[in-house]
């Protein structure tokens, strides 16, 4: 199951890169056409905005899988293993509840905006709100898999803290390798 999710995350990363490339081409092309030829790409702004929304949600999904979200682990990092497990279970249950709320709201907004046309492209505005559905479903799968691994006792002590305290610490851990813990190097 982990391989499947990791493969899906790599596919999502490729999709994000493609969306970013399209967004850059549209915006750059529009700037060149506007200032060089006094014309422009009419759909550029609208499509770029939609792509940015999708990139944000899909990037958050990949960050959830890679445990790359920033946070403060000052208390959780100092707890014994059973305390870390309890905090992780509680946080996953709370996140699953929040994802349920996001899912319900996104479904409602997608239904409301299904027949609403975007001003420039004429596409359904449901495209904007459907990303919440996609995010909620796949994030819930990731969280449920982590929760199942936690309950089965298949998480290492290091995996019990699901956030990174800083980007610098994460970069240092990546350079030093998985056995190095930057927290132990602090004075």
C-alpha cells in the first residue's frame, strides 16, 4: 500500500510540475503579448488562478505524505513513545474530522457551482471547488494508512512526530541521512 501511495505522490508531483509549467507559459506569454504586441491571452488569468489553487492543494497533499508540514514539536518531541502515539492518534482523528468537513463543504460548493460558468472560459466553476474533494479523499487515505500503521505498531519512534520544526532541520536531516536527528545536535 505504501508503494502505491508513494507512486501516486510521484504522479501528483509530476502533475504539479506540468501545471506550474502551463501557468508560467500562460502568464509569461500574456506579458509578452501585452507589452510587445498590445494583445493578450484572454484565458490566461483565469486558468492561471485555477491552476494555482490546484497546485496549492495537491502540494499540501504531497507534503502530508512526506511529513513536510511545518509545526512545533516542542512538547510532542519530549514525550515518551506512548505519549507520542497518543498525540499522533488524537491529531489524526482531528484531521480526519476536519477533512470530513472540508469534503462536505467542497461537495456542496461543487454542486452549487456546477452550472455556473466562468466569465472568460465558460467552463464550470465546479472545477475550482472540486479540488477540495480530491484533497479530502486522498489526505484521508494517507491519514488512515498512518493510523492503521500506528495501531498495528509498525511506526518507528521517528515517525511518531508528523511535522518538521524547521526547513533547515529537515534539510540537515536529509544531508546527514535518516539515522541523524538534528534535535540531538542542539546545545
